[in-house]
C-alpha cells in the first residue's frame, strides 16, 4: 500500500471506530458493516466490530455479500440475495477457513445456516492459504492497521 492509500484507510477506520464507540455506548451489540469491495454483481462488507475485538493471532470475522440478483445453491430450498460467511483467520500462518455460512432472502429473512467447524475442530491443517487480492487478505491488512501490527 502506498502512503496515500494507507492514510485513506486509516481515516476510514478512524471514522468507523468513532461510530463503533457511539454504538457501544448505546449498549447495542450489532454488526457494523463496512464495505470492502464492490463490482457490478455484488457488494461485500466486513463486520468492523468483530475485527476490532479480534486481538489474538486467531480470530473470527463475518463477511456479508449482497448480490444484485437472486442466487441459487444446492442445499437451499429458496433463492438467496445475501450471504454471511464467518471466517476463522490465523494471522501468523496467513491461513483461513469458513466456519459458518448463512443465507438470506431479499427481505433479510434467514433461509439456512451451515456450521462447518467448531473452535475445537478448526486446525491449521484444515485451513487454506490466504491469497493476495482477496477479501480475506484485505481483512488481514485492515486488522494489522487497527491493531498496529507490522
């Protein structure tokens, strides 16, 4: 990242942290969705509240994708417009896995949740390497900025 984009990300994070502080003072424990990527087919967000709370080498973070059209997936009875994936990320090894996946219809009603791993089952051997240019890679960069890790 060049210095201009780093400064931009830091200013966005400052504004987000400020809004999260106000939300926390109100006693709410809801996700704070911040956009991480967008294209003509979908918009992807991450939960800033989870990322700020993630202080260890292993952490969970939710990523929500809103699609512009209905999506179909085997195992779902209905079409869906949004999905929320909970990733477990291991910072030191730069590896991740999908812990849980939830799918929602156009009104935001939960269609189905798949639980893939519990904390006891998730091990490094089952994790995939993080690839540069992916949302998970960007989340690691944002995590390091938030927690001042180089």
